[in-house]
C-alpha cells in the first residue's frame, strides 16, 4: 500500500505531479504537446489508482472537469479559438479513454459527479465542429461519400462506444481488473487527494477570420495534437462479431501502446502483441490496426520499416493464422486500389514488395493474372507492375521472373533488365562516329586522372567550337555516367572529381534539363539508378531542384504520370532533399543558439575572473604592483580572450547558417510555386470543364456513362435476366468487372495527378503554409479548375477546400 503511495509524489513545479518519472503537466510550458502519449497513459494510470483506492474518485473527477472546461472554452467562438479544436478533442479523448478502466468504479462511488461529466461531454460534442478529415482519408472519394452518410468522426465514434458500454453496465472483457482480488485489503487503506491541474492557454483567434488564417492555426494545432488512429476498415464486420464496440477501442489502445513502447525492439513488440490478456481472438483487428498505422496520413507515427518488420515477426509468431490474415488484407486493399490515396498506394507497394522479399517472393500471382487484360493505366495493373519493379530492386531480375512462373504472362509487366544504355558503346557492329572518338578520348583522360581544368580546356578548345553544345553535353554526360556505372562509389568519385566540368557545361536550368534527360536516357532500363544519379547530382548542386521539376513536367514524363512511379519518385526525392536541407539548417541554428548561450556564459565567467584578479593590483611608491601571481594573471587574460573569440566564432557561424537558411527558404518558395504552376498548367489542359466534372465522382463517371450508353444500346438483344450483369459493368468506381476497367485513360491521368497534388500538399503542408497567400494569388486564382484547388486545400486540410 505504502509503495503505491510513494509512486505518486508531488513535483517541484506548480500543479505538477510525477508518476514513474513522467510529468503529468497541463501547465503552460512549451513542451506539453511532446508528452501527449505519456499524458494519455498517465491519465489511465490515475484511473487504475482510483480503482485500487489509492486516489479518491472525486479527485479524478476534478481532473476530468478541468479538461472538460478547457475543451469547451477552446471551441467557443467568443471566448476561445475553434481552430485549436484538435487540442480540445485530445482532452475529451483523454477522459473517454479512461472510462473503460474505471467507469464502473466511478459510477458506483461518485455517480452524480461522473454523470455530470458525461452530460458535459455530450454538451461539448454538440458545440464542436464535426471533424471532416477528407485530406487524411485513406480513399480518395471518402469525403464525398461520408458527408452524405453522416459518418462519425473519431471522437463521435468513441463517445458512442462509451455510451454503449454505459448502457451495458460498464461490463467488458478486454480490461483486466486485478484489484478485485485484493479489494478487502485495499478498502482498508487510505485514499489520497490529487492536486489541481491547469491547461495551457491556446493562441488567440486570428484578428481577420478567413479560411486561410483558420486553416493555418488548425494545421499548427493538429501537428501538436495529432489524432492517434484513423481506422482503415479492411475486413467485413463479420470478422469482429465477438467484440463489443468498446472492445475494439481498448484493443487498439493495447496494440498502439505496444507499438509505441517497443519501437526499435520488433521481436519483443510482436511477442507482446500476440499475448494480450483478452478472452477472444483478434488477428483481424491486429492486422487492421497495423495497416492503419502503416498507411496513416500525413505520415505514420514511426518509420514504415518498423511496421514491415513487426508484420514479418507476427507472421513467424503465428504461422497458422496471421499470414492468411495479411494475405486477406492485401487482397481486400488490391480490390479497392483504384480509390486508395496515392500516398497510401505508394506505401502499400513499398511494404508489399519488401514483405514478399522476406518470404521467397511467394504469392499466388495467378489470382492477379487478369490485370494483363486491363488497360495499361488501370490502377490494379500499375500496382502489380510497380510491385514487381520494386522486387527486382530488392533481388534480381531472374529471381523475380522465377517467382511468377505460374503466371508467365506477368513477365510483360517486369521492368527491363537493368543495364546501361550508353550512346557511344563500341560493342558489336555499332558504327563508330566522331562522337565515339570524342567519348573514347574523354574516357582515356579520366582514366589518366586528368584534372577537371584540363578537361574543361580540352572541351573549350577541341569539342565545343567544332560540335556545339548539344553534342558536347551528350559526350561528356554519357561518358562520365558510363565510367560511374560500375558502382555507386564510382559514380560518387566521378561527380566529386569532375563536377566542375558538368557545372561549366550546364550553368543554367535549360542546360540542366538537357543533362537530366541524358541521365534518363542512359539509365532508361534502370529507374532506381536513374533516380539515385539525379538525387546525387542535386546533392552536389550540379542541377537545381527547379530544373528537376521542369524535367518531371516534360512531355515524355507527363505521358506516364498515371502508368509509372518513376517521375514521381524523382520529384519526391527532390522535394524531400530541399526540405531536409531546411530542416538540417534549422537544427544547426538551434544548436548554435545554445552554443552562443554557453559561449557567452564562459566568456562572462572568464572576464569576471580576470577582473577579480586585476582588482588585486596594489600601488607601491605610485607604481602598480601585482597582488596576484603574474603567471596566473596571464593565463586568465588568455582564457578570457579565447572565450571571447569562441563566442565571436559561434556568432559568425550562426550568421552564416542563417544566411544559408534564408537562401534555402527562398529556394523552397520558388520550388513550390514552380511545382504548383506546372501542376495547374498540365491539369488545365486535360481536366474536363468544371460543369462536367466538379467532383472526383463525376470525373470517374465520364467514361462509365459512355460505357453505360453503349450497354443500353446493346441490351435490346439481351435477355432480361442479364440486368444485374449490365449494372455491374457500369459501376463507376473503377472496380474489376469481367476484367474491364471503366475509367478512360484521360480521366485516370487526371485522377492520378490530382492524387499526387493532394499528397505533396499534405506531406509538406508545414512548408507550404508560410507561402499560402502568394500561392493563392499566383496559382489558385479564379480561373483555376475547382478540382485542382480542392486537391491543394484538401491536402492542406483547409476549410477553403
């Protein structure tokens, strides 16, 4: 009993309690949002302490009411700031998530108080805004479908589950109650009061209320108080018949806690996940929860590789059950792949290929052989094609070909064998031209370790004047790439040693686009190496991010936006590298600011010691005489000078980093403006009129409507009992019906490109929001197509969408 009391002790700060070394601090310190996971768990721990008679129930109710009051104030239009509803929802979620563990005891011991809390929560739900997270939906048209059906958001769903639990007498099987075995001893113990808590004051509402201002603060709030889970319903409800509604929530809490606390210990994580203390089977729920985290938008809580490894270990821990559940999840997601968000689709491809690589690439490919009958732009066909391409990256071409031998037709979807495509190869019967001779000469110069300035002189004197820019660029680029093709180390060596040569030939964007095109030509049979080479060239600043954007939106690449991930992979790498530069500079500046504080303290200390020593000078016969040891005084002077120099050095370093950051932010603004202008231009050329396709559903139905018209003309010769088959063929959701995909190529191109617009907006929302006014004025004006504007603002999760 006393050991439990010692676990709970008062901290040194105001309104702070320390449990197991973790702060339950709802004060105004700036680190509150970093501890939301701990706070939620500690709230549950307080509830269990109440059940064990360590805390008085009334104290816990006071905590609940404090959170409830703060939440209600936050969403009040006059007194609060509704854009910070994410914070208020978090408080209410903390309260509701405690009730499965202590609702029965609270209702038994303080029924009036807990009923007051329940009424307060119901009142809060009546004044808050329904959270329509269309920008974070797993499926592209979820917002259009759910809005019409009145779909509950997470908090509304949790409230209905808690109400169901209350109506059931607070009885559930998923929460163990070990304290009941010691109830006689615990009742005789002393319960303790829990001190008051306070909640942070949220930022004031923007003075000018607009969709952009509201969206900016809403985005900031959601970054600090992210929703813990977004359910991905993969399996039919029949797989969860044994579960009460609240059991699903409790099981998700268990699984997410295990994933959180064992991050980095995948085997221990899997071991605990398969041994949860519940009386029912939960393999399907476990799979849904893990996939919902892996595919969570805008990003998963942990790196995707963590979930990949956990799934692998679960398959090994439950070999008779979990592999079939995972396979069922893959099949279910594959059937709905046409509507799956583009970012989720990419993650699913990466996960699935990696997963298969750990199980000898074994999969019943014959089930998906029908994709060969679909058009090349059908999402299911593209999915299989991209999975096979990623498998080749993780293994080798012949191995992957062997894995699909039961469906040999799928070999058509394999990528080309990954060799280089050198323009000036001397193998075989290729006719040798003067350009071949130039390439050979350059290759010999590189093998002879000629300096970059020697090669530049050779180009300026012997190549460029006679052959012009285009031939010069082709010869130099192709030759350097061929020398660097032996390994990644060779490539890095060539770029480091002869980057000046490339910079001399390609000083501006136009020439850099030509350079990237040559890289694409040389590695056209190996998209992975092409992407790596472009990424390395950008890293060495041989090509700019704006040049890469221009190349991605070149006609050749635009035509494969809906059939290949290659241009998108290059674009993702480019935006990511630009963002990482900014992120690294911010971290360095933050570290330097701390260094300045330390340097100032060290300099002040050294100066103080020197002044004290110098103050001990005495006058003898009018002459100053050192009262301190002269050697020590000299050392103190040197130390003070050195400390001051270090302070100046750190300040200069920070000024240099701040200048680099300012430059990087300008580059970032130019990058996003260029990116969205290009998106707008290509989409405006291809999207139907807004009156025809104002929503994704209408865009999808264009081709389906044409197909239906044809079906109706042909139906005059058909039997009446074929009506159901005709209805299946005319479904507009892009599903598989008799190996027919009902969306046309142009419409699919638009759907894919809009999906990527939304994905980029969502992933880099924090970097886009500072430039949103300029973006809104320059790109998202009145003439822009509403579907494009909606994709941008939907990704930013702004009400203006």
